[in-house]
DNA sequence: ACTAGCGATGTTAGCGCAAACATAGGCGCG
DNA sequence: CGCGCCTATGTTTGCGCTAACATCGCTAGT
C-alpha cells in the first residue's frame, strides 16, 4: 500500500480510504490512486484490515453435507445474496452435532462476521461459543420457536402434518412413514412428529411398525418400500420425507408392478424435476430452499448494517404439489 | 491470550506455542494452559496469527455453480481432505471467466494459502494475479496439458472420444451430440472435440446439425432429443454429455414410445444412481469427482508442506459403464 | 474581517499474534 | 570443573492495515 501511496503522491491513509469508501476522497485523487493500484497490481490485505478494524466480512455456513443437492440450493442462495463483498466459508457437520461444534470453533477463530446454520440442535458448547462471540446467527433447517438469534425457513412439522392429513383425507389408513435417520437431525424428527400429530388430530393410530428410518439415496427408498410392504402388507400409502427416497420407492413399485396409487400411494418431499418426470408423477412437498439461503444471508447483512433486532423469524412456507401418485 | 497466559502463569508466547505445537512446551505447562483456555473460553484469533506469520490456512475453491450436484461431489472431496485445520472458502463463477476473476481477487485479498479451480480457461488478469500471488493452484475440471501449476482429474476429450468410438463400434452412424453451452466452458468444448475426433479417427463425418448445445436440466435433455429427431430423423444414437441431460432424453424417449436402444441409443456421462435405475439403464461415463476434489486438496497441502514441485499432473481417469441403452 | 464549520488529507498508535532472538537452567563429557 | 549444548521459556519487534484524532485550507455567515 505504501508503494501505491507513493505513486499516487498521497499518504497510505488516503489509499486506504479510497479503497473502503471512494466517496470520501477527492475524485481526482481517487483516479490517481486507482491508476497507481492498476500499475502496481496491488491486492489489498484484508487480513491486516480485519485485524485493525476488528471485524471481517466473511460469513460462515455450516450444512450437514456438501454433497446433498438440497443443501446446494441453499448454499447457492446464500452465495448469491452475499455477493462479492462478503466471502463465504463453508463447512459440513457430517450430520453430527460434534462436527458442527468443531466447524463453529474454526469459524470463530477466523472471526467471521456472521453465521448460517442448517441445524436447530446444537451442543451446549456450540451455544455458548456463539453467544459469547456476539455475532448474528441464522438457523435455517427448521423454523424453530426459540432460535439462538434469527431463523428463516419452513416448519418441517407443519409440512409433514399437512401431507399426512392430505393422505388421510383421501382415505388412506395404513400410511407408512420413512425419514432419514433421526439422530442429530431435527428436521427428520420434526417431520415424524408432524406425521404422528396428523394421525392424532384425526383420531387415528399409526402403528410403530409403519415408521422407518432409512439412509439417503434412490436405492434406499426402494428398500424402504420393500421393507414396509413385507412388514405390513396392508400398507396403502407411504410418505417418504427425505432426499430422493420417494423417487426410489416409486421406481421400485414400478419394477414390482405395483399400481401407484391404487395398490399403494407414494408421496415425497423436496420436489425436483425428476419427481415430476417419473410415472406417475409424484405428489410431493416443495420447499423454497434457494430463497431460504438468500433470505438468511440478507437477514445477516441487514443486521450487520443495523444491529437492531427487527426480524427474528421468517416463515417462507411450503407447497403441497398434487400429482398422480396419491 | 494475555488472560490465559496470566491464569496459567506463563507468558503469552508460551500459550501461542502450546496452541501451534503442543510438543514444544513442557507437558505440565501445557496442561495448565489447556485448563486456562477452558476456563476463560479463549478462542484464538487466527486473523492476528495470520498477519503476524504472513500466511493463512484458508483454501479457496471456485466452481462454476454451487447448485450442481456434480461439483458438490468435488466440494465434499476437497472439504474432507482439508479437515479441520484448513478452513474452506467457496465461490461460484456463474460459468463466467469474469466471475472467476472476481472470486480470485477476493480470495487473494483474504490471503488464501492455496486455490482449487474447476476451470482451465482463465482471463489474462486471473493468470497474472495467481502468478504474482505465488500460491499453489490446482485445476480440476479438465486434465490440461499446460496447467497454471498443478492439475488433477480426467481428460474430457479422451472420455468423449472413447464413448463415441464405442457407439461407432456398435454400428451407430448418425450420432447426435448434446453438450452444455460451450462458451466459457472448456469441459464441454473438450468433449465436443473428442466426439469429433472419434469420427475423424474412424474416417466418418459428423453432420453439424447433429451437434447441439443445451442448458442443464432433465427437461432440457428431453427437448434436446426432440430437437435432434426433428432435425435429423435418421439419428440412431445420441450422446448427451452433461448433467442429467441423458436421463431427461431417455424419459422423453420412453414417453414417445421410442425403443431404446433399437430405434435410438442414448448414452450419457456423470453416472449416478438414477442412470442405473431408469429403464433401460443408461450406458454412461463415470468420473471420479469426489476423488478429484480429495486429491486436489491433498496436492495443495503436500505442496504447502514441501514446496518442491513433484506431482504436477494426476490423471484419475474415467470409466465407461456399459448398460442397456446402447 | 473573524471564526465556526466542513471537506480533504495526514499522523499516531495499536489490533493480537508469531518470528527471531535472548535467556536461564540442567546435563553430559573430557 | 568448565564448556558446550539442549530444552523450556521470555522479550522485542513488527506484520499491514484502520480508528481516532490532528491539521490545513476554504467557504459562509454575521
């Protein structure tokens, strides 16, 4: 920066100012500085700047897994909203609270200015660290009642409840429910709770053997269908609430020659092009994953500009997409 | 850190050392320091550490898009290999060289210690900046002959050539080729070049109207099939070399009642569970995307430990998966 | 004309750590 | 027994920038 300053015949301070707030220096001076920056190929050192100003523009994001295309949508939303001014650090928790804690610790050491979490469950230490850090935090995976700070998204409970009631209303009575493993996964837990609540609300019982946890994946969905049919032959509908499980189940049903939806209805969540393209097209839940990421980043940046705690909870809802599979 | 040092009755320097290299301090002292850290809830400031040592552990990664599950595999590979010691900054170029340049500039301002690029095309300024920065760089999207620094992956050219020759060997003569838009996408360009080279090698011509560029997506693949059949009714095979295009084309063929592979063969790339699950299962290319990310990060870290330029180019190859669609 | 006030720039100090060098005590060895 | 050497720790300095304050014309109001 000294070189640039010398070349532009100003002090380093003026260069620093021109970089941070171009309107704060004389137009002509600014042009000289810009020319000098170009000539020297100077790249500002944000590390030094951050240390001096005691803040960074870096935002941290922790998702359960980086491979999962669901989270990819949210990541893209966050990245787009942040723009070039806020670099993004990403880590995955590996679906484990301990993994999340490690990532939070690493992020805080980097003095991130804000954080987005896909979880609403955290270790006690995670909570303490975030609290002590005093940085804005947005939880996005599930619209929780008591967020650490802010939350944006949809209620997995409500969504699962709505889909279950839809099935009940259409006359299905032996409904299987398949979710991803519930351990350390509040979203899956909430969905199962919603599924059970819908039964209770309608005065129905859901047999425990109709509840299943299944790892992610297309084949896994097929196996889940097989398991449920074997376990409860009378099962007349299955709600597979994660990833591509429903598509896998539908393909398996087709392979077995089971009439969907007359022998067995299949419904899913996380709508995508594929669920519409298969035959029959899947009735499913659609979540605004990209928007959730986008809004999460917006809320973070708004808070950084103005520390007043205005919006704390933003419900972006869900849609129930009716197609032919139920 | 002063607080921790006071509590442990040592100097700040000893605390700093205990954090960076626990073996360099007395075991008992270390335990006192660890206890003091626990008691105070001290979180080291890596920003200050980076400024003082003039290096960070942060690795930068730029992919064309964050939503795309192909890149997600690579991202996970990079993240897993880096581990907790190397935070990861991610940006997307939006499939544009200018976007990549902006991301590189932002990363360099953050003084990243190494960078992974999914591109092998770059703006002149990008090259200059990376060169001046003097940090290790791994290009992963396409195994290029002249990497900026290091490269790992597979040859899109070879892979596309192999698949095309496979089709030719099986007697197909009017082969359509569909790729993602080629502008600013060297991977797609290389694949088309490989497709054409295979024809030339066998002394065949490929009609220009059999070449198509198509945006990503399942529906887009379906439209590509429709376009090619309308344009060249004699088309007897289509090689769709991107994303889920091939699956989309197969579903569209099924909808139209076209016999695959007898009326028309369909082959793809980037194998996934779905391509195996559809009917008929797709013949396709499989790329080691996770391994590419993993190795890229490994190469970066190896270089950081030992600046000798050993491995510059690592070919992880590809597989041609024969199934029933051709 | 005098001064308050403002825009543009400069000066000083320090952010929280780590590199480099300094120091102190213990040990073996001729 | 004195020397060198090694281990464990401390002191000094500065990384490259920015916050806070200082300075210096210049304009406008009375």
